[in-house]
C-alpha cells in the first residue's frame, strides 16, 4: 500500500485521460457508413423475401425489391454494388423456387385430375341419395314422433323402403368402385385429407340411410300389426288342417316300428330257439325293418313338405310369412321329434339283430378256427416257398418299375403320348398284382372264401412260421405300391395337361372365329351352315378344314395388339372330340355356337354397368369372384380412365353390361377362362 501511494494517486486525474478520441472527420465517416448499412438492410429484407418467392407473389416481391433499391440507391453509397450482387443471386433463387413450386403444383394437379373427377362423381351420387332419404323419413313419419303411420300407407312405405334399400346398395357399390380407384392413385396431401373427409361422409350417409330403412320397416310393421294378427288367425285354421293331414302318416309308421320290435324280442329275452329258427327270424326282422324305415321316411318327407293354404305362397307380407313359419315349426316340432325317435328305435332293432349275427359268426369261426389253424400251421411248417415263386414275381415287378422310370421326364410329351404310356404301364402293374397275390397265397394258403376276421386270425397264427418269406413279400409289395403311386401321379398330370391344352386351344379357336365373323359379317349360325354344307351336324374333317382358310392373326387377350397363333390338326381334333355330346360322332349347331363365345371369369370383385363410360354408367349389380361371364363386345378402351372394358353377359342371371378387364394400377378383374 505504501508502495502504491509512493507511485501515484489511486484514481486517474485529469492528466491521466486517454488521448486517442476520434476526430470529427472520423465521426462523420462512421456515421456515413452506418447510414449506408441501414439503407442496405432495408433492401436486404426485401431480398430475403424474394429468395422464398412462390408463383403467386414472385412478381410482387420483385417489384418490392426494385422499389427499395430505387429508394435507397443514394443512401446505400458504396454498398450498392454488393447489394446489387445479392439481389441478382436472390432473384435467381426466387425464380427457381417459384418454378419448382409451380412444377410441383402441376404434377399434383395432374395426379389429382382423375381422383378429383371420381370424388365429384361420388358427391353427385350423394346429392341424389339425400332427397330420397328425406322422402322416406317423411313418408314413414320418422321425423315427427307425434304423427303415427296409417295402416293404409304402410304398403307404400314398405315398397319405398325396399326401393331405397336397393339404391343404398347401389350407392355403396358405386362408392366402393370409385374409392378403390382413388386409393390406388398417389394423392397429394390436401386431396388425401379431402378424400378422408369424403369417406367419412359416405359412411355416415350409408349408416343413416340403412337406419332409416330399418325404422321405416318397423313403423310399417307396427301400423299393420292389428291387420296381420287378424290374417294370422284366419290362416291358422287352414294350417292346422293341413298339419293334421301331414301328421296322419305318423301313427301308421309307428305301428310298423312296433311290429318290427315285436319280432326282435326273441333276440333279447325268452326261451332260446335253434340257430336255423333264429336266422329265419332275422330275415323276417330285416324285412319288417325295411318296411318300417320306408314308412317313417315317407312320413318325415310329408312333414318337411311346405305346409301352406291356398294363396299362402304368394303372401307379400314378410312379417306374416315369418309368423306362419314360426307357427308351423311349433306345431310340427313334437311330431318331428317323434319321427326321429322312430328312426332311433329302428336302428336299435337293426343293431340287436346285427349283434346276434356277429356273435353267431364268432362262435362259428371259433369252432373251425382251431382245426384250420392246425392245418395251416402244418402246411407252412412242412412246406417251403421255393425261390422259383419269387423269381416269377421279380421280373414282373422290374418291368413295372422300368415302365414308370420315364414318368419324371414327361414335360415334352403330348396328352395322347402320356395316355398310351400310362396304359402300357397299367397292364404291367396288373400282371404284377396277380403274381404278387399268387405268391401271397403260396406263402400262406388260406381259403379266400372265409370270413375276413377269420382270415386275419389265421394269418396272425401263421406269421411266426413264415417271417422270412413275408419279409421278402413286404419288400415286393412296397415296390409295387410305389409304381402304383407314380402311375396315379402321372395320370393326374396327363389329365391336367389335357384340360390345359383343351382350354388353350379353345381360347385360340374362339378368338379366330370371332375375328373371322367380324370381318366376314357372318354370325355363328351362318358360319356353321357354310362349314357343314347345309347339313344339321358338322364332321371332324369339315371342322378342321374350316380353320385352314381363316386368318390366324388375332388380338391378344385384354389388348389391341395382334399376334399370330397356330392351330394344328391334332389340337383341332382333340377339341372336336371334347365338344361332342355323349355317343355323338359329329358336332351339333349348339356345340359349335358355344365355340364362338369367349368365356371370362371374375378374378376380383368389380361391377357391371349399363354403358362403356364408368362415369355415365348406372350400376346393374356387383360381379362376385369366380362368376362366369360371356364376352359380347370388346375389349374397348374407355376414354376418361384409359382402362380396357368389355360388354359381357352373366351366365348366372343373364344380365348384360360393361365390366373392366384391369385397373390402371394393374389389378386384374376379369380373366379369360380358356387363355
């Protein structure tokens, strides 16, 4: 401290202040630079906005920057050149950013074009449903609880509910078809959100509509309940009479059952009778049981026959139908149970007689078993199976095995060649089977006419004495079983190949005939008359010759591209034979006409519409997986969607309409059965 005091004062005095203070000229320069920076920053803020410009505001932002540059031109001073460079870079970035956004928007708009159309179609369909829903609610008095539906209005409400229910199903199917196509497309984020919202609206309308249908039907049922009860009471009288007539056969059937049971009593209790008497009685029981069984079956059939008075089957009131069915079920429940009991009693009698016969057979078998066993054991002990016996079988087994060796290499064989080969091997296997059976009889000589149970016991008794021959026989039998299995597999492959070849040839024939008829203007009947020379049937040679003059360039299935196909005489011969009716030698006109029809199968659920255009078409019905269709026209390209569609006829109900072959995403809806 003393040292610091000696060196000078603790605080700086006036003479100790810094001497490097800026001069007035330096202060003026600094203030000028600060002013330039402030002006430059004003322009830079506008430039920063320009870097993130969009197609909507890029022109406005460019103008804003130009205005700022012009206003701050003098104020920026020396920074003007640097800010100008920043502006040029920002302008380039902004224009690129705006162009990218515009390109993305155009791409999303293109992607959303078809889904947007589909969503608009769904909205249009929804708008048609809403007035009908309101109409149904008003007709059924669902909105105003103070008003009751009148009985005379109930039939109209039921009809309206049924029609609306059908329309709901059509609405649901149309939405599902369009929704499937929308979901397969790649949607922009906003459209995805819009579709999710629309899907919820579809579900809500469907649920509301279905609930309204249920409530309308309930209101109609409630309104007509008194009338329905009165009708039911009137119908019960006629129903009871018919049920009584149907039940009349029951007591008669019971008497036949009682008669059969009385014949069975000696088999259960009573004084024993001779074997001959009991066997004779067993035959009588069989006859009585057959009569009883026939009568009970007839009574059951009469009971199952629909019981309804005149006009009952034409009753339109579904609730009344249900009431009648419930009444009939209740009235016939006890008689039906009783008939079931009769069947159980018949089965019990048959079991008792069957048990007696089995016991008698067992006694008989036991009485002769010891003698046959001793005789058989003596034979197998005294005799020895010669090597010649096995030597006779071995070549036949080897022949069969040699016959099945080529089976795995049948990929290039035709069906006829496979059939011939299979028949040859089958003959060899049959010969080997006979030889193996003879060898088995020589090893263990048992009378083949004996009871199966007795033969089994005798084989078991002889088995310890013929182990070695049985072992060799087992090896032979396993080899034979292997050849039989391979032959069965080979024949299955041959049948599959035959079916595949026939389908492929038929599909080609259909396409060739269709093109020929389209270009020549002939229909199937005229073509048949020409080929048959005016006869009522078509021979094989004329059938094959018909295709010699036809153009074999046909369209590929589901495409407009053409391909050259081949139809060999052998293929046509096989197809001709497969189309013949049982016992026929020539092709009928109907069978020939079937060859001109292209058959399709629904591989994925789709819809049948009235016209080619999906948007303008009205739904006819849904097409289920596995359903068979007949092609009538097409395939034709649908303009809006670009998908290939065909006019078809459903074999199930004969409905005709347009269906899609495949979606834009590659989903296959229809497949050619014969392709």
